[in-house]
C-alpha cells in the first residue's frame, strides 16, 4: 500500500499564485492519500492582516463558518489549523527563540494529529515545504515514518529568515531523513548537512501554459505597440533588478516593456513609471497570465543577483518556454538547465542586445525546441524522482531497524 503523506509548508491551499507545494500535492494524490496542512496563523497576522482574503478565510474557518477539513481533489484534503501561534521572530537570542518556537511547534503538531486522526492517517510521511521554524520539532513530535525537507528557495538570504535561520536551517536539514531540492544549487546546499539529499527537478503547469491553446488578447495590451517585451510575476526589489528594465527601456525606446504583476512599495514609487515605453499593468488572476505571455514577442526574467536568487529555479522561464516564447534572463547557477534555449545576460547592459537577437532569431523551429524543453520539465517527472527517493529512504530505514 502506498504510504500516506502529510504536507506542511509556507503556502495556504487557496494561494492565488503558482505553488510548487500544491502541484506536488496534486501529483502525489494520484497514488497516495495526501493531507495538505495550511500554514497556521500567528497572532500578529491575525490582528493586523485580518482583512486579507486568505487570512479572513482562515478566521472564518476557525469560527466554524466553513469546515477546516475539505477534500479538494480525490485523495487530497486541505486542513486549516485551529491553534494560533505566537509571533516570536522578534526575539533576538536564538536559544530563547527556540524555547518559544518549541511551544509553537507543539500547538501546530496538535492540529496535525487532529487532522490525521480524522482521516485515519497512521504510518505517514511528512513532507516539509521549506518551512524552517514552525516545523523544526515536528519530526520529534509526530514521529513519522519518514521526514522530508524540501528546499526550493534560499530563504536565509531574506532578513526575516536570516535572523535565526542561519543557525537553525542547517540543523533542520541535518535531522531530516531525506533532503530534496528543485535546483542543483540547493541540492549542493542540502548535501553540506545531510548525506541523504537528492535533486528532484521542477515541474511546470503545462495545462495552463499551453502553446496550442488560442489565447485572447488582453484589453490592456491592445493599445501598446509591438514589439512587446514582457515580464509576468511578482515585481519586487528582492528578486528583480530595475537596472535591467531601465537599460532596456532607455536603449530601445521603440520597444514596449510590459510588466504584469503586483509591485512592492519601491517599484510602485520608482522612476520607471515615468518612462513612456514602460507599462505596469498590475496584478492579474493566474488563469489569464498565459494570455499575456502569448502576446509578448520576447519574455524577460531580469533577476537581481543576490543570495535569494542565485540558486532558485526560475519557474517563469519554463512557463515562457512552454508558450514557445524567446526568453532573455539573467544568468544564475540554475539557468544551465535551459542550455542554449535561453539568452542569458551577465549584466543589465546585456539586455538590449540580447532582446534584439531574440527577436531576430525567433522562428518556428526555435519555438518548437523551447516547447519540447519545457514539456520535459513536468510535475510527473519531478514527483516520480521524489517517490523513488522516498522508496529508497524507507528501505534504508527498514534496513537500519532490522540490523539493530
């Protein structure tokens, strides 16, 4: 019988952005019973962000307006924890933080046990989607058959996680029975602390980003002149380099640079809004994003090079390629997987010339090659590698038990 799997992590099921964790959960549910535990509310979020739709949903569920355990797909359940965790990351001293964090972990474990009992989950596996703190003690508290730590971002490059994560994430990785990552860079990071670490690759939502589907032209693109050089995703200063956008817009005034996605405070107030050929179109529903990509002549991923981005897998590049689009992206350690199918920039000043080249060289043969490459990066293949690693790790644990 296929083992049951409990997934914990950083994103709620009803997140309105693409989610590795949700995609993995859906693929796993084809062969396993899967319980998806939504991230618990902390006290600060409950008090300060209670108008946010996702927070409001969680609060309504706690008040009994909606059920907290729902079957969202066959064999896949979403559960919203009832316990509130304390907001403790302000604590400057890591040993003291750990004492408070143990209390939070116990509350969270209590919710997980409750949900597991409702579904009669017994000898289950816990898959942790990159949550360093709230799950730090779960292996000890839940005693699962297997505890997996999944790394998909270098979180300790972000100030919030850095404060205690620089010390705690290596310990968390070390105690896991299995470490998995979606990029070779992050796999090497896991291997520093856990000899049982493996690369499982990355999938792409090919049913949404499908070049064969006819996509309507979004109304807000109708009056913007071609060529359209486009980006789709979160527009924030942690990940995006405004100089790449500025160089492209200033050096190629005949090109329209279109950015689709929510802006952080810096981008919302920056001088790029004053450039006549730069267009910020705002946040859009996930299901309409392929229409924008389909309309672009070249897609860009102008990443900033920093500890957060250097090793992360750029999923949006797969989404662009799946639509057959030429792509210009900043070179990072994770870009090698795309080979010659992506034009990679070493510096912001490279963007204008590479976009020129991408426009000039685009043809049907290149489009077909891009689509084929993206279609090789499926959630089926990624989760298949995960399942192989799980089977191997379970067998290793069984051998150790029998030997002892």
